């Protein structure tokens, strides 16, 4: 049965295609009853999304997806039910966003060495509200005909070992979990199946994440396979972590899965939302 809960989505505040208001409307039209907007390193869309969610009778969760460097690898941690006025979180996100501009210049310089010009201006043209990401470079490269879809662009140009890769140092895992927890939020390891780090490193990551105060893993997410749903459900149980779910929706044609189509969590998972007041309201 499709779930009514979606705790991972993106708007034009980061690398989504829909404005926060339109994203909420889209979610409502697809049957979502509880939604988190989790833009990359920015919470600017939450106020508008909250307002529209209330108009639709939807339970809305303040969220953010934060960039982390762990052992020279980039991973993402989602913060749910965060207080956007918590100063360490605010200042930490501002610092990360400033770093995004540095990384963008590095990506553009790398692509230029490979003969691809104009990518910085092209990427910013796709970044409607300022924050810049690899997805904006991918859209520019696709627009210029370098590949027919975003996934192919990333594989050919924007991952480690490819022409547009630029290594950048984000926040530490310890910092990010502390910002989220300090704000009263819940720290969730985003889409672990996307990290090509091997089994041993995954176990080390989960152990460190839990010991720092991380609360949950995204078990059901748009980029996971059915087999990975079960794998990360087992790992959540092994490490005493709760389970979360979200489409990671970025907009029409740019998401892993449509909103409202996520399956339920595997049997035996402890939902990250089980004690939230929003769930009681959802069921009332």
C-alpha cells in the first residue's frame, strides 16, 4: 500500500524544479498527508511550504538535508523537525552555502579544462534561488547535449574521477548531528544505498552516526531497490536506529520516484515518526 508519509523532498530553494508552494500542492494532489521539505543546506522554503500545507490540511515537518564530509566522502544527513531559529544550525548552513559557491567555481574550472565552457553561468541560470549544486551543472550539460538524462550526466562528468569532479570539504558528521539535535530535531542518515563505500565502511559510518546521536536511517527512499529496503531495515535494527522514508523528489522527470508511491516500511521497522504529535493529528 502506498505510504501517505514523505519525509524527503526538494524545491527550487535547492535543486528541485518546483517552488515550495507548488511542491506542497503536488504532494497533496498525490495523496501525501505528512510531508517534509528537506532542501540542501537551506531552510528558506519552509515558511511558504508550511502555509500551503495548512491550506491542504497536510501535516508539515520542517526539514533540511545537510552536506557532510566523512572520511573524504560526501554523505547527506536529513534533519527533521528542526528549529530554524537555532543559531548554530543557521550559521552552520550559511557556511556550507558559502562553500557551495567555491565548489561551483571548482567544478566549472575542471569542466573548462576538458573543453566545456560557460558551465558556471549556465549552472547559475538553473539555480533559481541562489543555492548552487551539481544538479544545476547537470541540467546545463544536458541542455547543451552532453547526454540525454541527468543520471548519465552525473556518471560521465560529475562524480569522482570524471572531468567535472571537484573535491570539497563540507561540515563534519559530528557538527551536523549536533546542530540538528541542538535544534530539537531528529538526525536521519539519507539514502545510505547511494554511498559506494563498501560494507565495512557502512558499518563504521552507522556506528559513528549512532554514537554521535543520530536517530534514524532512510530505509525506504526513491533511489533504493526493494532489496535495499530490506538490507537497511536490518541495519537499522542492528544499530538500534529508527527508520525513515522519503521520495527524494526533485520535480517532474528529475526524481527517483513520484510522490505518494513509496511502499510502507518493511515489517519490524520502528518508524522515526511513531511518537510525533503530527502523527496523532494525521490519524485523528
